[in-house]
C-alpha cells in the first residue's frame, strides 16, 4: 500500500500543512516535491510555519485528490545540505511565489513520515524506523523548550547587563580588594532575570500596542523576538514568563537586601522593576514620552554598577557612580541605534523615543557625540585617578565605535546596511566592559 502512496504523492504537487507550537496552530497551503515518502516544502524564514517547525517539528500534512485524502503525520526539519537543495528551492519558490524578505531568506524543509492514514480506505500505517523513541522525543521536546525561551529572552543580549555587574564588582575589588563570589553570582543571576523580564514585558506591551505587528524592518538586533507574531508563544505565556522572571529577580534581590546593611538594594530593585515594566508598559509607557533612554541609562548603568559595588563593600563611593555613566551610556546607545530600523513602526504606534523626536539625521550626530563622550570620560577619569592608568587598555576597543559611527553616518536610512553598525554597538559595550573589568581586577597588584 505504501508503494501506492508514493505514486499518489508523486502525482500531486500541493498540500495543506498544519504546524503548531503550544496551543497556537497554523494552516498554510504549500507546493511540495516528493522523494519516495519524503516530502520537501519551502518557506521564508520569518513565516509562521517555519518558525513553529524550529521549536516543534511535528507536522500534519493533508493531501487530497478527488475522493482520496492522505493524512500524513511527519517530522519536519530545515535542510542544511542536499544535492538538489538549490533546485528544489527555486522550483518551490516559483510555484508558491516566495521571495526573500529583508534579512529572511527562503529555506527548504524536509518532512519524513511517521504515520500515514487514508480514511476512505481505512488504511493506517506507522513508519517505525522514522518514529523517535519516547526518550529521544522527551529530550528533543526539552531542548526545544529551552531554545524557545532562550530565543524569547534574546539570551545573547543579556551579556551587556550581566557585564555591568562584573564592572561594579571590579570597581569594588580595585578600591577595597574585596570579592564575594556568592554575592557576585547571585547579582549576576538576578540581573540576567531582570533583563529577561524587561525584554519579555517589552515584547508583550509592544504586541498590545501594535508596534511589533507593523514592524517589517526586522534585524537580528531590533524588532523584538517576534515570538508572539510567529505564533510560537501566546501573549499570555510571554506575560507569564516576564512575571516569573521578575519574581525570580525580586526573590534574589530581597535575599541580598536582607544580607547587607541598609535598604540600598531594595530601593535599587524597586526602581529597576519600575523601569523594566513600564519602559513601554501601560500606563506610564516611558518610551512613548521620550523617557525610555533615561530609564535604560539609570536601570542598566548606575543601578546595576553601583548596586554590584555596594553588595561587595556595603559602603557608598562616588567612583562606581562615575564609572556607571560609561556603562549606562554604552547600553543606552545600543537601544538608541536599534531605534533607527524600528523608526517607522515605532512612529506609527505612538512610541516617541529620541530618534523620532529629534529625527534620524540629528540622532546620528548625537550617537557619535555620545560615543566620543564615553571614551573621553574614560581618559578624564584616568587623569583624575578615578580609574587606574591600566584602564587605558580599553582604548583597544576604539575601532568598534568608530566603525559603528561611520556605518550609521552612511546608512542611517537603510536598515539592512545598518546591521553591521548595530552589531558594532553591542560589541563596543561588551569589549569595553570586559577590558575595563580586567584592568580594575589587576590594578591592585600593579
């Protein structure tokens, strides 16, 4: 009977594809190419069914011809290598009128059957060699869920905030030669949860206000995680993830506040929670009133750097506050340059951040000036002995902001050409924070 199914599949060229992630099903008509019982379909990377397949490869295909219907339960996987990959993509893209969309190209997807059902003939057969074992299925599901949530919180971008913890801890070590590994690790985890919570709240409220739905200029660094728009996560799950992350951060913060003198950590945590939730959250919507940059600067600069310093020393000092200006500006500039690709969508949704208020051309000058201020302040701090002389090794990173600035100058109105500059802004913050931390940690022994 399976041989007849192969013939049936070869004679047809279109199917109805059902994908699902969580409780978010999606239906789409696709053309296909068959190789025996295996089928190939194509899709644009940002299409809903492609995104869902990345996290849940189980699909259902329905293929009809006159009075015969094949229900095909399969496992889908994006093809990385195949002798006819290019040929298949070209053929399927032409049939389905597919074309690349910005940074998103066309991918080839292979579907292998695990069960085939023909209701009219009362036929059902499992393809046992393709069916994963219970254990491998559980492992795959677990890793898919981990990957899903890491992508939802934009895990790589947590580095800029947790490195601020490192900088604050390094300032404490340089001044007092004190280092509590437990406090450092707890602060590291707490700030990671805070950043994750802020990103999830941002995605939820941007969906609620409609800005992500109308944003077609997605880059790897801007435009949100798109988990809601891709029907990978429901708005309710994103909100739940944000609340749980924030609760984890609060729990760590309350523990740390209990262990150190005063309520400094409590006050910092309350301010950070306010800025994280209401950056775009109702009713304050700080970003909609040109206050988003200030919120980011305060919460990711002084709050994290000084808070991390205080955890180690339990005392006040101006030095970590001075240093926090550098880190706060760099993290704010990441947000600032990412507002260029989001300009049209943000403007339409009523988010009036600085780039919209000042215009793109003036904002380019502001970005360059702010980067110059960061590196100039570094030198001033060394001259004033706020930072040790070895801190000048941070100047090694100077080519990165220069490249970011030149790229922004040339391509501020071309979001695709601007992508390298977005990357350079992030790398500037990361390299600056790491080099400065190294300098501060080694300075007591020089």
